[in-house]
């Protein structure tokens, strides 16, 4: 699948937004990729996640894990493509990631972390740490969109379907704030 095809899916589904956005990382941006708008189309989600799974097909993955909520669809579809189980981690009251709903990992299981978007990689790193806390082995990370500009290093193989170089701003230096435009919190919309 080419970058042009992926960008067309993003455009056709209205998933690439323009405005003034607060990212989960705390940074501001004039663009936001709302993965849910893309992933709501099951056929598109399946095609994209099959592509995400390809680099991992020969890595003997036992489990795919995703941080909730954004990564759930991605993890499910990547797990389906790899013919393995897919689970997700949820936040507790202190915003730590934990396993609930009877999900567990066994020592030695080979685990792939799947996420929709990475900017700073905080949730992915929390997921990797969670995997290790069970004695399981984080084999790699696969994401739909990498907007980190190469600034993340998880210490394990990292693959993205597409890299988006969208501008981000420290809130204290945000030119959009300086213009007085309202800040949108799109993550849960």
C-alpha cells in the first residue's frame, strides 16, 4: 500500500482535521489525525491493519496489546491479521495502564504493541512497561500513524504505516494561541 493510498483514505474519511488542537502529549497542533474517523470504516481498518501486521508476520507473535481506547480497533485488526489474540490495557484512577476484564499475559509470551497514533510515545511506553511487568516479552511496536518526527525510541523495533510531519507547538510558544483561536480537545470526540 502506498503513502498516497493511505493519505487518500484519511482524506476521504475526514480523518485529517485542520484547526487548533490539544494533543494528548500536551503539545498544540494545527492538524489532528482523528483515527476513529478512519477506523469506523471496518473494511478500510482491516486493509490498513493487515498492512501494519505484515512486518511482524514471521516474528512469532503470541499476543497483540493496545492501549485503550484509541488502539483497540487497531490491535483487534492486527491480531486478526496475525491470527493471534488481541487484548487491551485500560487506565486506572491514576492514569496508569492495567489489564482488566480477565486479560492477562504469561511470562515469556511474545507481545506486539499496536496503537493508532504516536506523537511522544507515552502510552506506548506505558504499555511496553506493563507487558514487561508480567514477564512477557515486548517484541515490537506497530502504529498506524507516527507523528513523532523520529523523536521516540522504545528500545525495541518500531514500525509505522505512515509518518505524518504535522507541526506541533509548546503551549507557551503556540502561534495559534497567540491568534486567540479556541483550543479543541479532539481525543475523545
